[in-house]
């Protein structure tokens, strides 16, 4: 998938599609700053492989759904003010996109059964790319202002220098809770992904000593967020970002993300 194709994917997912009638939709653009903890930078920056450095990113995000199911996606430009010739890979402009679709297949004991699929793609200008593809099953459950959408599926990965191969399994969820405090509208959210039974060919990662090591068979990845809906057009929030044996580093990593979104 080329950078131009990623941009087209992000734009397409930011607006409702005509494939079915939709009951709801949303779309926004945001400015974000990701601030890695000092410990994360110390553990990952001994070597260039998997090293971490704070960065800004722009994001186009959207979703829509109806009785047929739902879809969600985003497209990010990381380090948008940088070019493609920086010698430090952490300063280079990068691109990331994700597309998620859930198709309702029926119900079991009142719970929906969904065909779940997602594709996550990240790449830069120096021929590095990594694409995760998941196909499996999901469901969703809500009670009042709380909702959760879990999934589990087979994981195929396409990575530069490795190729496309089966890479174990992935399970995870997205969840949210809306509430009012001090007369204002807020939402708490979390997304989490666990990769397990990963294959050795995909586990070359940077370690705190500056070398390359074999990562664990299981990896964790996710974020917890708190969002303030200032008004219909403006949302601001902070997220705690975490990972373990993911993102190119065989160690724990954490960061804070500060965001301002314009909803349209």
C-alpha cells in the first residue's frame, strides 16, 4: 500500500459510506503531541532500533454504523513539519492508518456476533513498512453510558525485510464511558490489543543495551484516555499510552498524548 493509497483510505473512512444505511457517524481532525516518558527514552534510545522520541502528529478520524455493523478508521501524519531526508529515523516524517470493520452476523443469547476485520499500516520514506491484518469474530455490549467491543482473530503481518506471514493471534477491545461532571460532558475510553503466539521471524526488537534481541511471544499495546467535549465542535483530551514488547522495542514503554480535536 503506497502513501498515496493510505491518504485515500483515511479520507474515505472519515465519511459515511453508501454501502448501507447508517444510523450514526462522526468525523474529526486533530493536532496531537506524544510525550514519551524519560524511562522509555532511556530504555529504547541506547540503540537506533526501536528508539523513541517525542513527536507531533495530525490525525483524520471517522466512523459510521447501522444495523449492518460499523466501520472506523484514522490516518496519521507523524512529524508533519519534517522532511524525508533526516538522518535520525525518529525525526523522519511517518504515516500510519487503521481501518476496522464489524459486520453483524446474528445473535447468540441476545449478544451480537460480528465478523471482525482490521488493518493497521505504518511506514516512512525510507522503505520501512509494517502492516497488521486481523480477521476474526467480535461482539459488543452496552449498559447505560458504558460500552465495550471485544474481538479475537488470526493475525497476519506484512513487514519490510520479512514478507507476509501468519503471526499468531490478536485479541483486544475498545471501551468507553460517558459522564457529566461540573456541568461538562466527558468520556473515558480505553483500547487494548494483545498479540500472542507470535512467530520468531517477526520478533527482532531493540533492547535497553542498544542491541537487537528476540522479543517475547506475547506483546501488549493500548491507551487509556479522558476526553472533555467542550462543545459540539471542540474536544480536548489526554491519553496514557502503553506498550510492552511492541513498537520495535523488547521492553515496557509509556507516554502521554495531548490532543485537540475539531469535530465536523
